[in-house]
C-alpha cells in the first residue's frame, strides 16, 4: 500500500534548510561533510536513497550515500562511477548543470537501472560553486511520482549550501596542504644546504622529494653542452631492474618533454603523455602525466627537475608552485656545491699561492706610504719574486713620446741584476703596448720571439714561458710588468694574469698618487707664497711704508723745532707699529695650526681667539654643542672660513666684541660669527673684490655649503654658514 510522505510546509522548509546549514558549516573534512549531509536529508525526508557524487575529471564519483538502497548488502557499487554526459541521469545533470525531476524512471531514457534497486522516481540537482558544477545531489524514492517542484526548490537550496561547505572544506584542505608543502620545502632545504658534494646532493635530493610526495618517478638532469644528462632518480621506474640507461642523455629541444623544457626554459604540465608528441615512451614505464620545471641559477638554466605520475592529469598549479620552489632550492644547492668544488680545485692547484691575498694586501699597504717612484718599483718587484713561479722579474716604464722602455727593476733568479737602461720596446712588450692587454706565452717562446722581433739583453736566456701585463694610467700604457720562467713550459695561467693585473692596478694608483702629490705640493707651496705675498703687500708692507713716512715727517718737525707736531707723528708711528704687529701675528697664525689636527676644531678656535683677538683687546666668546670630532675636511673648512672672518674683523671692523657659535643639529651644522663693529655694505664689498669675502664664498661653494652675510653700516656683521649632513 502506497503511503504518502508528509510534505514540508514553507516554515518547515526554512527550518530544515537552517538546521542543515548550521550542522555542516563547521565541518572542514569533505568526506565527513558529505556523510553528514546525506544522512540529514535521508533522516529528515525519509527518502529511499540519498547520495552525493562529486565530479573527478570526466566522471561523477559516488562515495557516500544513505537509505535502504545504500545499506543493501547486494548494492556493490561503492564508489560508483558514472561518465559525465553519457551515463545515467547523474551524468546528464553533471553535464548540463540543470536539475532533473523524474516521476517514473522506467520511462526516462537516461536512467541506468542498478541491480537490487527499487527506485521508481528520482530528483537530481547540480551542486555548483561559482557557477561551475562540481557534483550532483541525488534523492530517490521507491514510489512513483513522489517529488514535486517544491521538493526540487528545497533540494537545490540544500545543494547550494552543500557547495559552499564543500568549497570551504577544499580551501581549508588546500591551506593545510600548502602549510605541509612549506614544511616539506623547509625540511628539504635543511637537508640539502650542507651537502657540498654534487653527486651526493642530487642523490639525496631526488630520494627526499620522492619519499615526501610519493611520486611514481622523479629525476634531475643537468645540462652539459647541448644535452641533458640524467644520472640520479628515484621511484618505481628508476628502481626497476631492467632500467639501466644510466646516465641517460636527452638532446635539448629535440628529445622528450625534458628536452622541450630545457630548450624553452619554461615549466610544462602534461596531463596525458600519450597525447604529447614530444613524449618518449620507455619500456615498462607506467607514466600517465608529467611535470617538468627548469632549474635556474642567476637567470641561467643549468638543468631540469622532472616528476611523473601513473595517474592521468595528476598535477595542478599547486604542484607546479611546489616543484618550482624545490627546483629553485636545488639550483641554489647545486650552485653552492659547484662553487665549493671549484674552490677546492683552485685551492689544490694553487696551494703554493695560499698567501697571495696577504701579499697583495701587504703590497697595497706598502704602496700607500710610498711617494717615491723608484721605491714603488722596488717594493712590487721584490714581492713578485716571492710569489711567482718565475726566474726573471722585470718592471719597465714606457715613454710614448720617444717610444722607448726603461727597465726600472730587472732581477734574475741568481740575484743578478740586469743593466738598467733605455731600449726600444719591441716584441712582446710592443704587443702589450699596442693592445693594452696582457700577453702570455707558455710554449714555442723562442719561435714567437723571433717572429715578433723580441729584443734580448746580453747574457740572457730565452725563457720557456713569458707573461706580461700593462700598467695603465688614464687609458695610457705607462709601463709593463713581466715575469719569465726559464726552465719549464706552461708555467703561467689565467690566475697569474689576474694577480699580475692586480699588482699593475695597485702600481697605477700608487704612481698616479705620487704624481698628484708632487703636483699638489708644488701648487700648495706656490699658492701659499702668493697669498702671503699679497697679505704682506696689503698689510705689513703698507704699514712699514706708513711708519717710514711718519718718521720722515717727525724728523723734519724736530729739525724745525715743531716738537708738538713731531710728537703726534711719533704717536702715529707707535699705533701703526702696533697694527703691523697684529698683522704679523695673523700671518704667522695663517698656517694650519697643529692643534686643529691634534685636538680638533673647538680647541683650534679657542687657541686662535686667545692668541690673536684677546691680544688685540677684543672680547671674544665661543659657544658650541659639539660633543666630538667632525670629519677632517669639515673641520678644516669651518676653521678657514672662521679665520677669514676673524681676520676681517681685526683689520676693518674696529669691533670691541666678537662671538662664535657652532650648533650641531640632526641634519645640519650651523656656524655664526658675529661682531659689533662698524659694519659694511656686502654688495658693495663684493663688487670691490674684498679678498676675505671672496675666499669665504669660494671655500663654501667648493664644499656645497650655504654662506650668508648680514651687515650694514654702524650695525656690525653676522656671517652664517649652514652645512647639510648626509
């Protein structure tokens, strides 16, 4: 007898939907979520069968269900799989994304009958996420015509809630998976960073990745010329007894998926290798899908990391991100191992030169204190003899005007010094001068010397190996460093060239510094002489001339018995002599006082005020918040500008008081020199070319400082300097 199920009212539908929503929203395991949904629906509506199938690739897979059909021991389709679009009502709904309400399944052409099933009517609705069908919610009844439109609406609402819950669970699962992947990446990095043998590194790396991610097959290939060479792998395929193609070699760009990735430098996911033309099948291999990524180091591809699966379409974007991250770690570890191997190789080859850096440092320190040209040649030449596998060491200068070389240092292994003289360059040295590049000859030196016209000094032996480099200053060859081995061929290599070039560069700097030092010293002496001459002419000479005139006038008055007038002239002589004495003190103090270098700016300015201003009976004060020394060039600049200002005050201001204030702030230093003298008109003074003001302006501009002068007649003068600190 057919008994109708009680149909839910609108209120009960909302209550049922709310209850299901509340019970499933907190479930983050997809399997548990699906079980809870089908049981809630079946228990609430007493359906004969409720099932949920999720789309996996091209199939709808039912793993959970509830009701009499699912609990029937004769129902053996767990999980049951139906092709999307071609099998059953489920396949049709999954394909179209439309619901299906079937009153009599026996009359529907899409229905697929299953053994033991008593289904008479069926309701199926799609489960969608973001407009995409991800599964099917299926409700079945053993009664005919047991579903209505209202049932379909309610079931669709439940399906929508289920879709949201499934998406949340998937996102949570992806988050957990991503966290696990990062943990694995960290573990892989920890395991491989300390391995410096490249073979051990590759072996450990493939095993660690395979064991962690359980790939069917994984391998790493490194690029050698135009091939990828695979020597290490892990997984079922690699461990097969018949798999003996070691090392495997694949042509870049011409063979296999790995060759294609190596040629393009771009990662590649192949969902189905049977449909990939570049795939090379291997006997006994069960690979269905493949993921290959390039291994890059500093923008250059050095190999590929290849993972394979025995399942179709088994790799997604997440796998790509993880494998790419692993490839990056592998690239760094491989580069470290290679660099370590190269370093070990270089250390073995140059064991006898382990002290090169110390010697270079010693030479550079020694050169820094050399201001004599010949001492530079001697220092470098002596060091050559300590470190080079050479019996003859020569350092020559080159004069482009006369096209001649002069040997400034030339010593043979038996301490015999070659005659130092001027010669045409010729041969190997002409080659270096012409090309401005090193010249190395390790074999057939005699033949090449004859061909190039290499000059020989009396009593010398033709070397077996010869190496020379240019000494270059301002793009011009000014000399040549050369070493010779008289006993064996192939005595020199690229590292010797680099070392010799280092010495040549150090010599270039030292020689140029010597030239600039001499030039600067000469110019400084000349400039100081000219400045002192100007000062003597402008001050002391004029004063002495004035004293001479006053003396003549006084003598004339005395002879004519004009004693009172003569006394006035004598008083003028005394005043002028006092002014001359003050000027002389200034000139003596003009030279950089040692106290500036030893004790700093504040001490030097205090000493200046005591030595000059106080003796001139000008009250002075110095205020500052400086707590330490400033850079030497800053102290020198401030001192010289302040000195010029004080000199002007002494000579012209007729001031009774002068103050200096130096204030250090967060981004600048402020300097103020103030007096209460007669003042002047700054623009007029600039036009007349007052040397003190000009010197101050030029010095400030050369340092990039801001200098301002405030003054007017009768109101004293304030000079401000602002120094920006970087």
